[in-house]
C-alpha cells in the first residue's frame, strides 16, 4: 500500500546538496513527489510510494547527505495522491 508523507527537515540542510541528494535517493527507491528549500532554512519534502520504501527514505532523511546536519524531522501522513509521476526538485 502506498504512503504519502510531508516532511520538514531542519538543521544545516541548505547549501549542502540536500535537495539533489533527496531527489536521487527518492528516485532510487521508486518514490514520487518533490523537495524544495524554504526561506527559514528548512527543507520541505513530499514523498509517495510503497510503505517499506517510504520508511527507508525517512531513515535517510534523518541523516541526509555527508555535509548535512539534521536536527529534526517533522513528518505528517497524508492521503496518497495521483498528482505525481516523478520526483522533482522545486525552486523556492
């Protein structure tokens, strides 16, 4: 069964290739959705896919790419949607 999660990532997550890495990991896991930087320094993500792959994705988000320092994830479950066909990096 597919899950759709909205994730806010806080910490040192901008300027460390977090968005690009997130897209690469999501695509490798077969997820769809998007990622973008927010003006407050957080990264916002919406990801959808099979529940086990979403769990792997969330585990990666807790660490992020090598130069990132994740302080906190805020995760909200949402109903799955048919709005996405790929995983994209959105501009703020």
